[in-house]
């Protein structure tokens, strides 16, 4: 089987071999870059995992940049968007790694496209040679047989270009897809970013400034308790005033009733005096 494949490759022209070599190179680069990125991300993860509880001096410049920016942001405001800081530092300091990661994601589609390119190139080459064979003019039987044999050989070389590139492109796509499933560098990068964010939150809590920020709610809570106490005192005073007002109303009612009785007695007395005065004038 190997000799048959090598014999088929011997029929491929230089352009077909160039497309085939590009496909194989893309496959090899995808595998090598995948393992290289895994090693780089593993080094970052090791630094974060073995970092002390307090602030650490990291060997990787990207990690130092992230910690410095997070510290400055925490000094300016109590609300720090650590995720945005990490994304910005990754984009600026790890640009080659992100570019390599994009290449890995695009490598599967690239080898398929290269395989299709070689396929269509080979089919076009084969059809062109068959058309040339059919349209060729020959004079003798020997020339006819020789021309047909040579034409079929040329046509088969085009078919070899087509199917060889298709086979290599599909096989490369399968290998890269399986490698992406077993070793997904994008997921590895996301996990490292989460670990960095957790580390930043931890050192913010343990930093004295961070502790002050967390306990800064004490005076505000004390003020709130004082306001609540004053509000309760005001409510009690209002209740006492309302009670006094109720007592005043009760006393006022009694006074009015007594005043009414006094006026009634005075009215009766006046009537009696008027009657007495009238009877005295008649006498």
C-alpha cells in the first residue's frame, strides 16, 4: 500500500506537491503550536498556583503588569474590574500567544480548504489533459496507441493530484480536530484568567488597605444606628405628645360640660329673678 501511494505521488506535478506540502506544514505547525501554548499556559498556571497568600513578585512580565494595574486601580477606587484589567494585559503582553491560538482555531478549516484547492486543481488538470487527448490527431495505429497511453498517464497524474490532496486535507483536519478536543488551549487560557482573578481578589482582601475598605462600613453603620435611635426617640416623643393631647381633650370635654351646667344654673336663676321681679311690680 505504501509503494502504491508513493507511486501515486510520483505522478503529481510541482504545483500539486506545493499544495500538498503546504497542507502538511499547516498540520505540523498546528500540532507544534498547540503543545507550545500548553507549555506556556502551564508555566503561568504554576506561578499563580504556587504564589504566596500576599503579593508576590512574579517572573512573567504579564503577571507583574496585571498585579500592578490592579493595585493602582484599587488605590483609586474600591470597585475594581479585575476581569477587564486581565483581558487588557493579555491583549497587550501576550499578543503572540493569542495570535498562535487563533492560528490553531483556523488550522482545521485551512487544511480542508487546501485539500479542496488541490482537488479542484487536479480535476481541472485531468480534464484538460483528457480534452487534449480526445482532440489530438494521430496518423498511425502505433501513434494512436502511444498517444492514448501517454494521454491517460497525464490524465491520471491530475487525478493523483486531486485525490492525494483530498486525502491529506481530510486526514489533517481529523487530526487537528481530535487534538483540539483533547487539548483545548482556549479553555486553558480561560481557566488561567479565572485563577488570576481569584488571586487578585485574595490579595485585595488581605492587603491592609483592602481591610480598611471592608471595615469602612463601620462608621456608616454607627451613624445609621444613631439615626434610627433618634427616630425612635422622636416617635416616642410624638406618642407622648399625642397622649397629652388626648388627656387635654378629655379635660376640655369635662370643662365644657361643667361650663354648660353653670350656664344652665345661671339661666334658671335669672328666670327666677325675673319672675320675682315681675310679681313685685304687680303688688
